[in-house]
C-alpha cells in the first residue's frame, strides 16, 4: 500500500498547448525532469527552436520534497510570468517538472493582471494536457560484509522487497539496493542485527 510519505506526483511525458490573448501567442510546454542538467538541456533546445520569440519564461520544481525550484520572468515585469507558472506546479502538487511558456508578442500590451492570467492559464493548459502519475520515493543503500553472511543478507533483502542495483560477491561483498522510503528504517534495523555488516545511506529520490 502506498502512502503520502512513499510517493510524489509528476508527469509521465512532455505536453504542449497554446493560449492566445489579444494577438499574443503563448506556447506552453511541460517536461518531466530529474535534474538541473535536464532543465538546462530543454531550455537550450527551446531557445534554438523558438529563437524568434520575445520571452521564454519558466518555472521548475525538483525533488520529492520539492526543495529545489525556480521561477524566471525572462524580461516580463517581475512576478508576472515565472511566479504564475510556478503557482500552477504548486496547485497540482507536482515535482520533477519544468514548464516553459514562450510568448510571441502580438502588439497589444496586456497589463500586469493580463500577463499574470495569460501565463497562469497557459501553464494550467500544459498540465491539463499531461498525464499526472504517482512515483514511489526510493532510498538507496550500500552494504558491505564478508561472504559467509550472504545468505542472511539476501534473505532480508528478499523479504523486504528491496531492489538490488549492483552486487559484488567476493571475499568482501558489496550490495547496492533501493527500498521504498517507508521501509528504509525497518530494513536497516534488520540488517544492523547481523554482526559484521556496514550500511551506508547513498541517496533518496
């Protein structure tokens, strides 16, 4: 059974929609991302593809705890573009997502309220077009032990449904595995009862 502490919401694939307001065209694109390098790559490609657009405004959020985020107005008045885009990410409780809204100016100024509404609406449409999925939060560990302990270790990993990522079986064995976040404390406790085992936490994602 999945719980709130086990999961986060993101999108499964990219999406695109177009919003028009007083001759201005807003092209909204949403992407699933897992790092700031992913984000830089998408932004670089979009600026090449839509090189003639006046603004490439965006917002993103990363991490299951949503601790990494940014909103960028790209030349629009402060707070009128990036913040409304980010607001839609927050409203839908999403993370590991990048939303870029590209504006082609139509010659008619929209004013501050008009800009906020346009960027908010465009971002919402991109999210509405996307498929929102639930992902499980995984913690990654590395354990080191002597070979005679292998059977005991493998028994626990199997019973706790851990996913083995990498395994070295020599005199001194190393196993890297991932486990659902809510099961991390339990499996650590069981493994620590085996004398001669070392457990290192690697990452949580």
